[in-house]
């Protein structure tokens, strides 16, 4: 979607008017439209527009950035219903929101709300192609800069959604490594791709084990962005990249397997985030790490009961081939910490069904060995409305992942039934040596069973905006 900013009226198919309850309305309109939050009203318009789209914002003092994103998503849905190609949207100071905040939030809601995964639809694809923001002359330049940045970020959320929604066989580990290579070239990132042979030499037997049943080679992709050459410190963002999680020999049943191409949501989030940071020329040093494998059944697949030696030398018993995320993350994290020595490691993973049981689709679980880092993540998430909530990592949980015939096991505590989110995190955390580390279990938030305003059914692109928010200047 093209975003333009002007202080003068801009002609468009539809004019979008976001109305607070305190705003004065002409009489005729008042009779048919009450600007409660989420109410919409569409009517034919005069010379400059074909139609007016009114969306209620509710009480001015209760307006938030999130309400504005949602209202904008409702507006774009109305525009699409009438096949409007272009929309004009006047922005202004409203309640607690500045004119700039209003413009940015509305742009987010507009671009993300326009999203549809329609690659495989053969009928007409309807999208709004142009959003023209109208603002005061004094804010014009600033709003232009801010909304161009917002567009870069949101386009990358769209990229993440598209990549996750696509067929698991097109987005297999080799294909995603190739895609990362293309992105690295375009965005000027350093890239290292470790394939099967090198993994064997390095002893990354956990990633190898998970990928054994697949016709595709597992890959470990490491992208580097150096936006602040004056400091050495960098942050590693590591994303679980299971391109399809069948459960392996412990096959998932019908009802649980259908959406498992979303098990690469963490990897794609870190890929989209580093791509965004490079495009924005952010002043931060970031490593994006993607352990990629397909967890599939087959005569070569790894088996329950077997023990493997991890990259760091610890042995792990496989109690279930379906707890594969922690395995690939363990090797990826210990390798990256040893070779690149990042000060901070943040991993994002669709790790457990238990996370859905606990938080539903609304909140990601956060677990960390560093309170300052946890706070930073929490605050970034509040800003972008990608909300996280912290769970404890007490010593007792770390006892539960100790193995009987091996150092560790991949199924803890009452056969995995108790404290699933926490024991999953504890397993991953036991592979961290020095770094401040945080784990985000995004199993619930990465995929929506139904549409909610600017987040559509299917892949949500969760984490991209939050990671960019927290790392833009770090
Ligand atoms: N990818 C799944 C977790 C998942 C479930 C993600 C639902 C998104 C939606 C993960 O690999 C898995 O299967 N975890 C097991 C772990 C258990 C065996 C300890 C689970 O949650 O059942
Ligand atoms: Zn699994
Ligand atoms: Zn999985």
C-alpha cells in the first residue's frame, strides 16, 4: 500500500473519518450514526470522494493507539467491501494521542488490516492501494517520516504472514535458507548457512536428529546486522524454525496437525525483524538465528527413547519426538553464544500447546534469567500491543528436566503434563552460559483461529513490530 502525506485535501475513492463521541457532527449524520467505538457508517459523498466512511472511536479520553489501529482496520474493511482503490484519512490530535501518534497507529491498522492471504485465490483480489493522510502543515514533514517508517515495519509484518501462511513444502528449510540469502543480499546483511555436513562435523546432533526424517536438509542460518559499529555488543534473536511439525514418530492427531506449518513463526519473525532493522538503518547490532528443520515421519526419522549428544556436549533423551523445538533451539543457542558471544539472547518459539491452554491467543509467555531484559521486552510489547506476561523459572523446575540415563530429557514433570511452558523454557535456558536470556513462547499468539481487527485468520506476524521497537536503538 502506498502511503502519502499532505496538508492539503487529497482526492480519493473514500474519505475515512474517525469520530470521537465529543466531536460535533452535522445534524443528518447524528441521526444515523453514533460514534461508539467500532461503529461504522458509509454514505455517498461529494466531488472529491465517492464515499465517506465513518468509524466511531468512542470517548476521546479513552482513545488509545490500539483503538485507533482497530478503527483503521474497520475502515479498510469497509473500503474493501466497496472496492475502493484509494482512501483519504484526516489525522489530528485526539484525546491523549498526538497528531503523530494518531497518524502512525492509523497507518498500522490500515496496512495490516488490508492483509489477506490470497495468493491461492483465483478470483479477484481486492486491496486498497493508496492511503493519503491529511495533516496540519506544521506536522507534515515529521508525519511523512514516521509513516514511511511505519510502512516499512508493517510491510515486513505482511512479509512474515505471507511466508508463514504459505505451503509447508514451499517454505521448507532449504527454501527458507535460500530466501534468507536473497534478503541478506538485498538488505546488506552478512549471512552464514550451516548445512547438514557441517552440522555433522560440528556435532549439532539435536538439530540433525529433528531433521532426520525429512527429504529436506536441516539448516542453521545466521544473519548479522551491524548498525552501530562503534560498539561491539550485540543481541541475538533466535527463532524456532520447524517448517512443519507433524510430531514425528509421536505423530500429532487430526485437530492438532493442520496448522503446523506455523511452527516456523519464531524463525520468520526474527528474519523479518532483522530485515526491517536493516531497511530502517537502525543503530543496533543484531544477529538473527534460525534453526530450520522439518519434523516429519519416515523410515529415517529420529525415535523416542534414543539419546543424542548436543553441540555443547550434554546428552538428551528423546521421550517424545514432538518436543522438538527445544532441541533445535538448544543447539542453535549454544553455538551462537560460543561463536558470537552476544550479550543478550532472545528466543521466540511456538514451543508448547500448554501456552495456549494458559494464555489463549492473546498473550505470549515470557521467561528470563534477567529482570532488566524481561522489563524491556514487556514494555516494547505494551507499545506495539504484542503483549507478554512473565512466568517464573524457579530452581525446582530446572530439576524436572534432568534425565535418568542422560543429562537431560525433553519431556519433564509428570510426562509433560505439569508446567509445560516453564519446563520447556528451563530446558532451553540450560543451554545458555553467560548471556542475559529471554524466551518467548509464542504458540498462542502466532496463529489466529479467527480474525480480530487488523490481525487476520492464520499467521499473525507476531513479534516483528515488538522486536523492531525494542532493538531500533540498542
Ligand atoms: N509446535 C508444538 C507446539 C504448538 C502447539 C504450537 C499448538 C502451536 C500450537 C510443539 O513442538 C509441541 O508439539 N509441543 C509439545 C510439547 C510436549 C510434548 C512437551 C506439546 O505442547 O504438546
Ligand atoms: Zn512438536
Ligand atoms: Zn513444534
